[in-house]
């Protein structure tokens, strides 16, 4: 039986999402109770949970738990990022042709080659400039890229 987990009680779900590497901002925001909704198979010892943040849904825990199918049917799922192969298979089996797989590319600033970056900066056309992102620039980006 599924339960909605109130914002003040969502810390109980944190362990189910520890290994999730994608959608961390959304996961953490819902778990911290800032917004969204959370559902789990138990309020005291959950084994599987669903977090919803607007159009985004995140699943954590045991993908073969008894209540997984009920979690999948709660509300329409617009966007979901499977966190591992078990969740990916389950979602593909459940939704088959109704889903589209979008690839993710991992990124770490630790792997940047500073010499290569300096070379790229050196050949920038004069109409372009490299800027560090600050708050005003970050606030401007959505309108610049249409997102």
C-alpha cells in the first residue's frame, strides 16, 4: 500500500536515493521538502519510493518491490531518468513504445584540459568573449537559450 510522505518526514527516503547520480537537484529539493510530492511503500521502513517535481519523476529503492506497479500508475509521468539498469528495464517493460530514451553525457570539471581550453579561448572570434557565470548571467540564460 502506498503512502504520501509529508515534507517534514521525507528524510526517511534519503537512503533510497543515495546512489542516484542524475536529477540530484530535483531529488534533493523534494527530499528536503522544498516542493514536489513523495510516495513510498512505508512511512517507517520504505523499500521503494517515487518523487514528483513538476513534470519530472524520480524512482528510488527496490525496483522489484511489491508496490512498484502502483508507483508507476500514480499520475502521468512526463519525464523520468532511470538511475540504473533495473529501473530502465522496468520502465521499458511497463511503458514500451510510449517512452523515448534520451542519452546522458557524464561531465566532470576534473577532466578538463586547461591547455586545450586556453587554445580554444585564443581562437574565439572577436564578437565572442569568455565569461564566468555569475548570478545575472545565469538569470539571463533561460531567455537566451529559450528554455
